[in-house]
C-alpha cells in the first residue's frame, strides 16, 4: 500500500512541476519529462541537459527559474531559497525541442 501512496505523491509533484515549466518554457511533454527527471536525480543542471537544451540552459537566469520550479514542486527547496516569486509569471518564449 505504501508504494501506491508514494507513486501518487510523485505523480502529483510531477504534474505540478510540468505545469510550472509550461509557464516558463515551451516544449513537448518528453522535454519536460527529461528536464524534471534530470533535475530530480542530479539536483542540478547537468552538462548533458545544457547540451540537449541550449536555448534554455545557456541563460543562467532561466536556469535558476527552471531549477526553482522543479525543486519547489518536489519540495527540494529550503524555505530561504523561495523568497522571490515575483518573476514567475512569464509568457513562454523558448523552443526547447531537443536537437
């Protein structure tokens, strides 16, 4: 029974992360899945992620926003890291389709 609860919690957090990413960047579901999986596993933007999505991960301000969105959804942020939510409302502007 524990496994189902854990899976439900993960899926809920995943859905929140996807929703947040869609407000920041444009991409396909596969792109969001790749970004989320990598950030949750590595707790940082990997070199591979930077190479795969240079339109997103070459902009350090955008990197921080994407990291914060995913980490917040998965509750991987400390409270003091979440002090500035004013810039979360952005029109999607980047194509993150992998090359």
